[in-house]
C-alpha cells in the first residue's frame, strides 16, 4: 500500500469520526467568537474548501473499497472454479470405480 493511500485512509477514517465533529465544533466556536468579528466570508471559504477535499477523500475510500471487494469476488470465483474441478474429478473417479465393480 502506498504512502498516499495510507494518508488518504487515515484522513477518511478521522473525517468519519466523532472526534472530527468535536474538533470542528470547538474550532468554529472559537473562530466565530474570538478570532474574527465577521467570520462568515472566511469561514464559508474554509468550509467549502474542506468539503471539496473531504469529498475527494471519501471517493478515494470508496475506490479502495471497490478494489478490495473486486479482489474478494475474484478470489471467491477462483475458489468456486477450483471446487467445481475437484467435484468433477471426484465424480469421474467414482464413475470409474463404479464401472470396475459393476455398480450403476
């Protein structure tokens, strides 16, 4: 897994947590009450930029999950093919044994 993927996963995990909500609540509260007299233009810009980046990280997370799901499906399909081959071979052996001993 690349360092970029690890970073994206960490950000996505944090962004989907309650500590993220608490941190934003505190930051916005402090910003609105003590840092700026009129926080709305800058706050709107900051929140909009954050939404752009967070939506990108969410999409990265979805793509990573889709890749993982695809790999799991491919593995399951291979196991099914292998099981079918074993079953067919077992059936063939049983037919040969039955033919040798005269059982239908």
